[in-house]
C-alpha cells in the first residue's frame, strides 16, 4: 500500500517476485478510485483542448492501460502522490498514442510524427523539434524519474504543457493556488530540461 507523502520511497523488489505482484495488486485496489479520478480529469482535459478523449476512451479503460505500464516499472510507487503522478504521465501517453494511430489513418504521416515532439518542445521551451521517438522516450523517462519525488510538479507540467490546460484551470483541478501552480510548473520544467539533457549525454 502507498505510504504517506512524507515517507521516503524505497526500492521495490524484483518485478517477477510474487510478493511484489501481491503488493502491486493491493496498491491498485486501495487507490483505484483515485486512479479513476485522474483518468476522468485527464480525459476531460484532453477532450476540452483537443476534442479527443472522453468520447473515445472510458476512464476504466484508461486506468487499465496505465496500470499495465505501472506494472512494468522496476519500482512500485510508495506514496499516493507518486502513484497519481506516474498515472498522469502514463494516461497522457496512452491518449497520445491513440491519437497518433487515429490520425495515421486519416492524414499525412508527418502530422503524427510531430505529436511525438510537440510535448517536449512545449515543456523544455525553445527545444529543437526533431521527429525522433527516442526524444519522446527520454521525456517520458525523465517525467517518471521526477514523479518519484515531485509528483505534483509532473501533474502540473503534464496538464499544462502536454494536454494544454491553462495554469489557472490546472490550479483549480488540483486544488492549489494559481501561484503554487506557476511555481510547480516552473520548477518541474527546469527539472525535466536537466533530466532530458543528462539522457542526451
């Protein structure tokens, strides 16, 4: 079960360990309602900004796909906020993947390639847009790393830069002040830029 947010996350056991599998099942069962809330919010935000999401994917299905990605993580999230932060990252990626596949059948392939890099450019600011899937994977890895210790910052960056929700609305959605959302966004973007730069080296 996820620990309180003031506890220090530790390294989880091997992914094939039965004890780890049981712990993961208990974690998801205990926080399923919270994950559904993240899914509903992510789908609603995506639908409002891009016209895609709520009508195309049920919250329960989005939770399921995010859980599969969570299950493949080497370490289990050990706080509620860490779990929500990771879930937000994975749910946004699931929606982006589905949007790419949908557009691939209707429009020029170059449009779908840009979907992999538009998020990074928006997050790190001034980044060169290179249609390289490795770049998007580096972004996702960086977000996962930061979510372990600064999950709300990842949620703010995901909702604002990736999904496109105004910061004032993000603050309302997360129950924080606009000033706090602005600070979280600035700090999260700086951390992501540094983490991505390390991975490029």
